[in-house]
């Protein structure tokens, strides 16, 4: 099988990638708008507790954003996308068994981490399969359209299911959401794209002199800014 790296996917492979993105967004659009209703109406949990647990999970997942960038550099963007989808599917599978607050906390955290990983890795993956200039702009545009269409269609379908299906509709939505992550994983995994981890490249030349001092100052400012942002989030 031919491999492509930093070039445009053509033909059915382009639509295979966009289909994977669309399916992933469809599943998210199905469940996310109705997740609170699922946990209160099906799992029987109090609304205030559910909101608190989800908020805490989102806050705890914040440090994964810079770590996700490092992971993308080491193992490749596509693998991180696949890991994020697997975590999201595992999280949604756990929702089927949630009836207590501790179990809710245990299952929502992987889903929150999956979101951080996905949104860091996806733009990098798009850049790795597209050439510079207008071709890359088209890719970002097409992916944005696919995601918006998936979210809108998923939300509309979920609304119809909940309106006419009763409590059983929530579980149907959750099963479809899990299946969507697995189908999206299959689409992304089978793309003929090769990625090389940063560790496999030759080491970069380390700057010396005033350039090294300037680079060190930029790095320090970044970590100071990141530390301040995390402190404000958790304060």
C-alpha cells in the first residue's frame, strides 16, 4: 500500500477521512446536548451533582492540553486521534453502568481527556496530510464543514429520538455514539498516511550565543504563562 506524507489525499481517501470526521461529530452531536438529561433521567442522579462532576472533570483534564502536544510530537497525530477516540468510546460505554456519583466521575474524566487530545491532534494531522497554501486552507475548511454538519444532524436526530422514543431513546443515542467512535477510528486508522515520530528524526542544532539566550527566555515566558493560566483555572 502506498503511503502519503505531507501531500494531498485524493479520491476516495479524501472522502474517507472526511467521513471519519463527520461520523465522529455525528456521535458527539447525538449525545453531548442530551448528556445531562441522560444522567438525570436514566441514571437517576441529581442535576447539581452531575454538573459539578462534569465541571471538575473538565478542569482536571486541562493539563492534558500541553501534554497532548508533546504526545503528538512523539507518537504522531493520527495515533493520538485514535487514542482519543478509544478513550471517548470507553467513557461512553461506562455511562451505561453509571448510577452513582463516584462512577460518574470515573467515567467522565477519560471523556474529558479524550477531548483535549483530539482537538490538539486533529489540526496537526490535517497539516501533515496537506501541502502548504490553499490546499491546506481547503482541508481545514472541509473538516470544519464536516464537523458542523455532523453536530447539527446528530443534534436534530437525537431531538427526534428523545421526543418520540421516551427513556429508551437515551440509551439508543449512547449506543450510536459508541458505534460512531469505533467507525471513525476505522476510517482514520486505514488511511494510507505514514507519520514519523520526532524522536526518529535527527536532533536539531542547538542554538548558541545570544540566540540561545533569547530562546531560553521565550521558553521561560511560556511556562510562566501556562502556570498562571492553570492557577487561575483551579483557584
